[in-house]
C-alpha cells in the first residue's frame, strides 16, 4: 500500500504510527515504536526507535531518533543514535549526526555529517588517547551502488 519496503532494514516489531500520503501535519510528534511518513510533516520529531520517510514523504523538521530510513525528502537536521540510511532517490538538506551512515547511489545530500560516539565520549577518548590508553572511536560509512 505504501510502496516497496526496504529489504535490509530492521524496524522493531512494536507499534507503528503513520502519516499517510495526502496527509499534512504541522507540530511536534513524539511516538514509541516506528514513525512512518508518506505525507507532509513540518515541525519536530522525537522517537526512541525508528523513523521511515517513504518515497512520497516530505519532512521539514528537526529530527532525533534511534534509527532513520529516508526514501523521500528531508529538510532539516537529523540526529540518529545508531544509524541513518539514505535510499536511492532521497533528498536531504540539513546536517546529519549518527554513528553509522548508509548512502545508496542516486541520493542528493547537502549539509554536514558528524559521525561518532558523541562529544562526551570523544572528550574521554581524547583524554585517554593522550595517555595511550585507548584509540579514538571509528565511524562507519557504507556507500552502495
């Protein structure tokens, strides 16, 4: 009904909230489980789990999630605790902050990307590195063709 589901993503089996195609919503969304957007949304999104922007989804928002899969359009900054996947044909204008980033071929992205464990952990690692106790955290980027 909402198009082809991405083959290699994991979305928790919990509750899914949907902003359907043709629906326009302005405001703040905070949900448990997965938020799927196929329509238009403006505002702020916060969810402890996953967000999926479908091929027809258009989002103008500040986003803070655990995992994100973007197939449509996102205008605004996004912070994902674990992973962000930009699918072929997606359009992202804004800054990205995440541990893992997957970018398919045919993605438009304009903004900056910050990857790693977070400022506090980077500071702790930097202090430990100066004492030769630990190596800095490594971020992972996957680019698909």
